C-alpha cells in the first residue's frame, strides 16, 4: 500500500509540474501579443499582464509548496517502505536463525576422517553465511535508524511503537539471537574439531598398531632356536637390529599415550573411546615387548650355554692333558740318599695339593654352571615356543638333541677328569708322604751325625775322679734318653716304610734307600754307643 501511495503521489506531481513549467516558457510571447493588440499595462484584471504575472507567481509558489509537500510525503513513504522491508528481512533472518539454532543443536559426527573434515568445513561455511546474512540485516537496520535520527521525522510503526523504537527493538533482538547462535556454533565447531582430532588419533593409533604387527611378523619370521654358538651370535645380531627397528614404533606408541592424555585433559566429548584406543595400543605394544624380551632371554641363555659349554669343555681337555702327565714333584728320582733337599719341598708339595683341590672345586663348579645354563636355555626355549606358537618340531628336537649331546660330552669329560684328578691326587699325596718321610729320615741321620756321633767323639775318657765320673754319667744318662727317642723314631720310620712299600708306593725305591741309610747309620751309632757305655 505504501508503494502504491508513493507511486500515485509521484504520478500526480509529474503531471502538474510540467504544466506549470509551460507557462513561464510561453510568458515572453504574451507581451508582444498584448501590445500588438493595443493592450496596455494598465488594463484590468481580465486582460492585464499584471494579472497574468500574478497568476504565474501564485502558480510558482504553489508549485514550490507542492514540491515540498511531495518531498516530505515521499520521504515518509520511503522511510515507511524501508521500515517494512527491514521488518520483513528481520523476520526472515529471525526464522533462519531459528532453523540454524535447531541445526546447531543436532551435531552429526563421523569416525571417517574425510567425512569429519567435510562436516567441519560445511559448518564453518554455514556459520560464515549466517554471520554475513545477519550482518547485512543489522547494517540495514542501523542505517535506517541513522536516517530516522537525522531526518527528525517521527513515524509510528504501529499503534504502540514508533518507527525508531521498532528498529531498535529488532536490532537488539537480532543481535541477541546472533550471539546465542555464535555460542552454539562455537560449541558445535569445538565438537566437530574434536571429532576430527579423534579420527586423526584413531588413524595414528592404527598406524602404530600396524607397525607393531610388522614387528610381530619380523619376530615370527626370524624366530629360530640356536643349535650352536654361531647361530646364537647371529640371532643376537638380528635381535639387536630388530630392537633398533622398533625404536621408532616405541616412540610413536609413547606419543599416542601422551596425545590421549592431552585430548582427555582438553575435555574431549568422548574420553572413553580415546582411553580404549590408547589402551589397545599399549596392550599391543606390551605384547610385542614381551615377545621381544622372551627372545632376548632366549638369545642370552643360548649364548651363555654355548659359551660356557665351550669354555668348560676346553678347560676339561686342558686339565685332562695336564693330569695325564707323570711328574715327580718331590724330585725323589733325583734325590740322593744323604743329600740335603730344599727346606721348602714339603711346603711346595702342600701348595700343589691345595691348588689341585681348588682346581677340582673350580671345574666342578664350572660343570654345574654349564648344566644350569643348559636348563635355563631349555626353559626359555620352551617358553619362546609357547609365545610364538611355533610349530617347527624338527628345529626343537635338533636344539634339544644338541644340548643333550653337549651335556653328555661334558659329563663324560668331567668323569674322565675326575678320574685323572684322583690319580694325580694320589700321586701328590704319595709325594707328600715321601717328602715327610724323607724329612724325618734326614732329621734322624742329622741327629746321629750332629748330636750322637759328636757326643761319642767328645766323650772318649772316663773321669779322673769320682765327681767327674758322676757328671759324665749324668750327661750320658740324659744323652741315652735322647738316643732312645731317636731309636723309637727310627723304628717308626722303618715300620712306616714297610707299610708304604707293601701298598705299592710310587717312591718305594727311594723309601727303601732312606730306610737302609737310616738303619745303617743308627746301627753303627748304636754299636759305638754300646762300646762307650
């Protein structure tokens, strides 16, 4: 209706104004015409120029007033039209905002990364469009309010509110609705971004799990039970290379864990899914680590067993060759009866016996260690077979048979070495017996030579008087007691020598020589002793 009023007013004005404008244009022709007709300026109103000019002035004045009225009327009608258009646009935007509000409250989520990113992009585009549309209407209202303020016109929008109040109310309403929707849009944007983050987190976790599967496949493909030291060393190199290869996977698994903690700390809308994903990665990684640790234990156990077995067998071979050698540690074959042996010969033989005993304890411990390393190796072999669900029975039997053969060889060598050790121990004991016997024989001969014969050679006369004789008799009795002790020792030596010779002592010949020497020296000394007495 406002548009029709404005159009009618404009049409009437355009019809009247040209007619008024024609009169001044024709006015110059009036004067000549009137003068040619004999009309003077003083003619009456019916035909005077003044009357015509007066009429023209009134028409010009009325035209000006009409134009002013028309302009004022047109301004009001234009403002009314703009007000109604603004109300219409505001109502339309308000309806759209209501629909957008409902859309923003229903968030569609996807676990597909591309779709989630597309939903986020569409949301941002929708928000941008909403803000642009709302901004245009708000700007339109603000411009209309500014026009009302500068024009000074007072129009009524309806029976209750003026046009300016109506515009202000609509602006405030739209602004509040826009703020509410921006809050909802921000909440939805955050949720959609978290959805994208969840998808990316899932993809990263899947990638780590894929690497873990590759690691498990590498372990399975390279799994083998070493049957010799070279195999164990080769498996050790492969395992070290594997550990280097999965180091990146370990770093990525740790990053997944930290990423999960960060997402949960940022109040993600689905923390449980994040925990489940992170726990799955941790679980799979721990399984891989457990399998790797089991193979590491298998590698270590195999190296320990084969190295220990090799070293122990080498030591046993060396000891067997050493114990087979026939050595005369006491030097009885070169010892001359009556000669002086080194004073530390007994100590040396005693040290050899102690060393021999220590060697026995050492190689027995080494054999026990080899058996324990074998048990450990077989234990980790069995455990690894369970972890890897290995079906290669032939390889298992080969390893078991190899270990069994090594242990049997080790036991055989151990028994041989023990046998040779026992024989060597017997020879050392006999050497010690001989050295002690030799020392006792030398002590007896030395006493006869240094003490007994010296006494007899220095006591060749009797006393010149009774006192000297009694003194000599007292010394003789004391000497006789010492000689008696020596005689008993000589008897014991002879008995010991007979016993050792009967048992087949290794140094029987030397013992007989020493016994004969002691017996002869003592018999000679005893004969002289009887004469002196």
